[in-house]
C-alpha cells in the first residue's frame, strides 16, 4: 500500500491511500453517494470516523457513582484538625 502526503505543512494534511473494496460494495457505495449528492471519499471518511468514535466511546473509562451513608460533615467539626479526625475515626473501632 503506497501512501503519499499531499499539501503544505500550514494546511490540513491528507494522505492518499489505496483501499481494496469488493465490486458489489463499491457499486452500492456509488449509488448511495449519488442519492446523498456526495462523494465516495466523503462516505468512506464518514464511515471511518463513525467506527473510530464508536471505539473511543466504548473504551472510555467511566467513574462509578460513589457515596457514603450519613449526612456528611458533622456540625462543629473541622477538617483541618487531623488529630481529632483520626481519633474519631478509630474510636468506633475500639482503638
């Protein structure tokens, strides 16, 4: 497969490449291109973008919803007082 980069470096760069497509599929693609008033190139590009974006969405990490039981912070407690937080945390464990 030969590849050549066309255009200048300050413009969007495109690569020309050769893709082997079965004759029946190419005929169908040409028919769709005529109906949609577009080009085979545009349909191929749209199809490739669709496949790539579908993979990105599927592979994306999704953080699960995490929470805790209770009402959150207790009134009158300060998060800046580490010793008190530690003592309260361990006091319920018999420490």
